[in-house]
C-alpha cells in the first residue's frame, strides 16, 4: 500500500510541476533556464522564433507568432532573458 501511495504522490507532483515549472531558451545566447510560470499552462518549453533579429512578428507563420507571444508573456514580460 505504501508503494502505491508513493507512486500517487510522485504522479501528482509531476503533474503540478508540468503546469508551473518551465524552461526557456535565452533569445540571444541560446542557454536554457528554469523558471516558475505566473499561471498554469501545459506548455513547458519556451523559445523566441524571432530571437534578437529586427524582423516583424507579422512576417512569421501563425505557429511561430503564437510561440513568440507565449515567450513574451511568460519570459520577456517577467524580466527573464535579459
């Protein structure tokens, strides 16, 4: 019974961690960093398709636009990746 309880606790912790802990790739240097997300979201890995280029967001496909907006919401606006 104790083994089952341990498995349940580990599973619950893993699900909570998936929602609240993220990894971002620095948009200039490419290094990866852990961070705590400001709201729960299933996505865990964030990167900037634009990076440090002067390209406009409208020049990218919609999937990369969405990725950039998520990067700005979770990483750039919270003071990470500076």
